[in-house]
C-alpha cells in the first residue's frame, strides 16, 4: 500500500461519510448500484432525497423490472440525465432474466449492463463486494490531477490514460471498499472544484499542486466554447375544465421518455400552424414568462403559450392528478398555471 491510500484511509476512519442512505452493513448491491447511477453528474446532497424516494417505490430489482417506464421516470423527474433512469430500468430487467435477480459480481458482466462504464462498475463491485477495482469518477480525476499535477484536460485520451494508470497505482489490495469511498469523499468534501480545503487534506504533503500553489489550475480546464441558444415555443393546450394536454417524448433525445407540452419553433407562423393542426377552433389565451433551461452544450429559451381548446380533443389531464414524469421546465410552467 502506497503512502497515499494509507493516509487517506486513516483520514476516512475519522472523517469519512458513513451514514449515507445507501451505506448499509452488509452492503446492498442494489442500493449501491442505484446510488452510483444517480451520482453520475449529480451531487450527493441532491441525490439523497431522490434515492430514498426511488428505493421506497422500487425496493428491489424485481419490482423495478416490473414497473412501467413512465412510473420509473416519474420518480426520476427533476434529477436530469434521464437516460440513466431508462438504463437502470433496462438493467433491472436483464438482472432478473439473466442473473435470477442477483446483481452480478463479475466486472465484465457489470460493464455489459446498460449505462455502466468501467469506473461505475469498479465502484459498485468495490463497495458491494470489496473487490479490488480502481475508479475514476469526477472527484477522483480532480484529486489525482492535483496530487500529480497531471497536465491536459481529462477529456483528452492521453490524459485519461495517465489518470487511469495513477488510479490503479494507488488502489490498495486491502480495504478496497473503504478506499473507494474515501477518495470520493476527499474530492467531494475537501478537494472541491473551487476553494479546496488544503489545510485539512490528509495527503497535502505529497500533493504537487499544493506544493506549487497551483490548485486552481488543476484539473486543466476544457477549452471554453460559447454555448449557442435555441428558441422554442411550448403550447399549453388547456380545455374549459383547466386540464392540460401532454405528449410523451421519444426515448432518444432530451427528456427522453418524459411527458411534455407540444413544441414548435418560436415563430408566429409555426405557432399558428401547429395550433391549427391540433385543434382548428383553438385560440391563444396568453403567453407566460419565458424560461431559460441550460444543457451541457446549449441554452434552451422556452416561450410558454396557453392555448384554449374545444372539449372534443381527447387526452387532457388534470394538473393536480399527474402521475407521469415531466421535465423541470414543464414543472415550472405548471406552477404558473396553478
């Protein structure tokens, strides 16, 4: 065991997080798996409530596998990156069919499940079964980039290769489960993206960034690109009873599998054409406050338009009785309607 994991484990024994809802003894592989999927691109503080709610509705892989996609997405709504929920659902079906409902403990089998890469698989198997696997999530990339002053953005193949080599070099043969949690905790609580708390860091003496006062330079940032903006109109079809019309989005693309308002380009011509195609007798009631929603690669500017429809159109739902998953902007629009 190198000095790095030895010091890190000593710190973890005193300061590590040990009471998160998925940190049970003995470890529950289903809980660990679900939490690791949720923690992709999302912070622990946000995940906790979603995790508790998700496990309450789907307490086992069998119940998750038997659930409808709509019910799964409804419990995921607001957490973002919805492909994670669909992949979790697909994986549960595979686990029931191919592994008799037991989460596999072989890394090749785990990586083959939808939505699970090498790092996530390593984390699940390390924490659940104490297997000796390295991980390289965002927190670990940041810690190792600073500790070794690894040049280049980790989106570059050579930099990523170097970080994987370092991750495997430091991963100990003993207490692998604790080490995996410890290095993630270090990145999440002390070696944070901004204002790292180097004074309390257990590995500061060996950290090259700390030694050279270059913490803010690592990891090297990705070259910045200006995000483009796209404008759309969301048509909120509403009948005389105040019910609204939602349609299910395709599985692929943004908000895949969620329910949303009818969309069109934000131009008078497209708006009127779309309304007439939906209901020839419909007319615009009012326009709500625009909403800006940012994705990784672009900003979406939404123009919400309330449209009064005739009662002959089918498929309307009561806002207070919605039981399907909707995107965050749709929830914001619904809040303006109530």
